[in-house]
C-alpha cells in the first residue's frame, strides 16, 4: 500500500521538506563564514515552511490522518499522535522565530546573522527526527491499521487538499525547494 498511496505521498513530501531544511543549514553555515544571502531567498524559505510544510503537509496529517488513526483506536494523547501534534506546534513556533530573524537580517544585515543561524539550526534540529518518527513509527502503524478501502479514501482526501491549494502553488513550492538546494550548494 505504501507504493502508491497516501503514506507514500506524505513520505515524498518529507523528502522535499528535508531538502529545504538541509539547504537552509548549508546556507546558515555559509553565512557564518561571511557569505551574504539575499533576504528574499530567506523569506521564500519562511513561505515554504508555512505553506508547504505546515499548510500543505501537516494539515493532511492533523486534519485527516490523525483523526483516521483515532477512529482506529490510537489515542490522541500519550502516544505518537500527541507527540507529532506537539512537534508540529513547536515547528510553527520555530518558523515564527525564523521569520523574525529573517526580517532582522533584512534590516540589520551582518548583526543579525548569529540569531538567524540559530533559528535555522533549531528548525534543522527538529525536522529530521520528527520525520523519522513519522516515517518509521506513525506511518507503519497506519499501514497496519487501515484497509485498502480506507487507504484509498485517505488518498482521495489528500488529493482534495492538493486540489484546494492548487497544483501551481504546489509546483512553485517544490521548485523553490530545488532552487534553494542549488543556492545552498554555492557554499
């Protein structure tokens, strides 16, 4: 079922999110070595984290996957769903801090680099572990609990989310991830 279903979709989104997180970490390391980075690129990363990671990805989990797991008897609190929800909230807080430091960098330049890099590193410290837990604990649980029909229904619901957000917006965000990855390789 993972081959072409909703879980594969979520795992693919994780790859795109990690591409941005890893690229941001490379950008932060380069900034610490004195490289100047266009604030608009960093604003694009904030938008990516808000739109793709949160609105597009986390919303599928929180609004669709988690309730479906709860209907199968997985508790909302005290288990993987509660942990994931808490980490999603932490991610939102870290992205808000990242946005503040991007704006400080846009205004103050080099004086704000340390705070900006710290905000990036906080995001980079959260996401790989968070994604590992979802890919290796939560998603396999869903695969075990859901029937083929339930997986297909979940896939259709995910596709509805994508249609609502729009293919163009999705493509723009994925293209941004690719551009940021290329930019980060410049070191």
